[in-house]
């Protein structure tokens, strides 16, 4: 699963992770990034105020990716 697929899977969730997915989906700069590494780095840098949400987001993404 790519990060973009993961984000799409979280869009309907009314959780902090779902909120972050929606924010990323609407972020025009995020949409220009070409790979998961750059996207994750961008999210990490742009979510300082919500560090715990980013950690939960990353944990869920890695769990799904590792189980493929």
C-alpha cells in the first residue's frame, strides 16, 4: 500500500488520523511530492504542533504496509 492509498483509506474516519489524512489530501504542496519518503518527511516537518497524531498516522501506515 502506498502512502496515498493509505490516506485515501482514512479520509472518512472521524479520528485525528483521518483529520491528518484530509489535511494532506487538501494540501497543494503535499500533492506535488513524488514519493512516499518525501511525503512522510513533509508531513513530519509540517505537523510539529500535532506530533502525536503524526506518530499514530505513521504507526498505522507502517502496520498496514508491513502486513502486505
